C-alpha cells in the first residue's frame, strides 16, 4: 500500500508514529438530555404554543380582570381582613408573567 501523505509548503514532514496500539478508553453512556428534561421541554413548548394561539383574547380578558381587581382593591382599601391588594398584585403579576412568556420566550425549534 502506498503512502499518500502530501507535504504542504512551509511545514515539516509528517511524523511517523510507531505502531503502538493506544489503550481503549472505557465506554461511557452518551451524555444527552434525560427523559425528564425532554418531556419538560416538550410540555413547555406545547404550553407556549397554546397560550400564543389564544393570546389576543386572553390578553384582553386578563387586562379587564386586572382593572376589576384594581377597582376592588381601591374599594376595600381600609377594610380590615380584606386582602384585595394582594389579590390585585397576584393578578397583575400573572398578566406580566404571561406577557413576558409569550413575547420574549421562544422555545427551541420555533421561529
């Protein structure tokens, strides 16, 4: 069998390695994402897709809910035992989180 090693300009010749068989490295399992990570990623992708489809209507409904909760918070401002401020904060946080989830977050594989 002929040696087909070509010498490139400006380099030394190819070094000839002795016929030594390297020790085989132990086989280890492929390090890919686990089943749980794949299923969670798929679930997030499906959730994002469903919310993105109904987002134009859901955004209006959530905005009206936040306005109603804000008015209820103002009405019950001095009522002891009423947690209308916390309810308003929770509804507003859900609106902000869903807006962020739909507009900024893009799952892998979605253009």
